[in-house]
C-alpha cells in the first residue's frame, strides 16, 4: 500500500546501478587529488633521512676500514721497527754491527739481561785487530753492566763468501738462560768493481 504523499519510484535495475557506479568512478578519475604541501615536504624529508643514514653508514664503514688497514700495517711492521731487518754487507770486508738492545720484542726483559750471546753461521767470522782468538770462535758472550745504560752493543764480523746469513743474538740472564732472542738477516754481496 502506498500513501498519497509518496510518489512511486521506479525500481533500480542492476544495470542502472552499474551505470551509476561507472559514472562515479569515471568522474573520480578526472579529479586531480590535492596533496597538502606539508605532506609532500614530510615525505621528501623522510626519503632524504633514509639516504643520509645510508651514506653515514658507508662513510663510517670506509673510515673504519681505512683505520684498520693503517693500524694493521703499523702493527705488522712493528711499533719499534722490524724484528728481522735485512742488512747488506760486502764480502771479505769487516763490518761493524751496532746492535740496538731496545729493539728486542720484550723490552721488560732488558732489565734482567746480564749477557749478550752472538752466534755466527758458518762462513762468517768475528773480526778483531787486537783479539785474534775471536776470529775462529763461532759465538761470543758479551757482558752487560747493569749499572750502565747500554742501548747499543757493537761487534765486527766478516764473511768468506756471498749469500744470506742469519746471526742469532740472545739476551741471557744471570744464570745464562735465554730470555730474549733476535735474528739478524745479513746478505753478504760480492764487491762490485768500479769501472
């Protein structure tokens, strides 16, 4: 039953509803959405922050790697110099070796050292103009005076033939026990004739 006040509305068919829906979506596609400027600046700031974080991480990683390489190479080559330096000397000439005692790896052992023993390989001899008995000795023990500050111990050597030789230097305590050792690599080279 219908009231007189009500008008009869035609019933919507599914095709009418579909047509209206399509019209609404078509109109929505033509409307340009208005983005507030505040939102645009916030999105751009957020993107910039993400990029800055990436570049900060890259900068930190590269500087850390550079420091690691620098300290690694410093540690590799030693803080007080190489432990086995390569020395070059001419064959058949007397060479004075000035042994720096502070270059031993464990400097705390230097205070308890009372002697230095120098062992020569075959083909290398001690040289002395005064003490001829040292020439044939394969090793020499030198006394250290604990009351004097002796940073250097000099000794003279001479080689018979060219080649690489290892001279062993050992610090000994009061009971002649080895407390530190160092190897000196010396390459004896044949003399070059001047032309």
